[in-house]
């Protein structure tokens, strides 16, 4: 059954056409690689191998996304800017296209009016 899946995969890639190559490999190279994998791991171990390869790919992808999120901590200036923008939005002060100084001045005026 697994051999049939490998053969159907090869047939699919061979029907795509010669202008499309998977990772720069032609049909003959793909067939040779699939045949070597079948010989090395056997038909029974292929599902386990595919499952572990999929898990490793998912873990690598999630780890790389996580590292991008935590790449650099915010500076004090960025934190102040973000706090001013959040406070201005809560008080319905227009922030679009304005400098942070103007927004801060309007924020001070708005807080003085509420006192």
C-alpha cells in the first residue's frame, strides 16, 4: 500500500511537466530518492518516518516563529510612545498622522478638563 502511494506520488510529479521541478530535482532523481528511502526504511517504517518528519517540521516552524516574536525587547522610548497612543485612543483623541508630541499635549489637555 505504501509502495502504491510512492508510485502515485511519482506519477503525479511526472505528469506535472518538465518545467516544474521539485527542489530542482527531475523525475528520475525523485524516483531514485523514493526508491532508496523505500529500501533503507522499508514499507512498514515509512508512516512512522513521515509522522516524525512532520512533527519535526512543525516544531521547527513554531520555534522559528517564537524567536521572531521575542527578537528584541522594546526600548523605554518605544514603551512610552505605546503608552501615550493607548491612552489617547481610550480618550478618543485622534492619533492618525500626528506626532507623538502633539498627541501627548492633547492628552494632557483632555486630562485637565476631566479634573
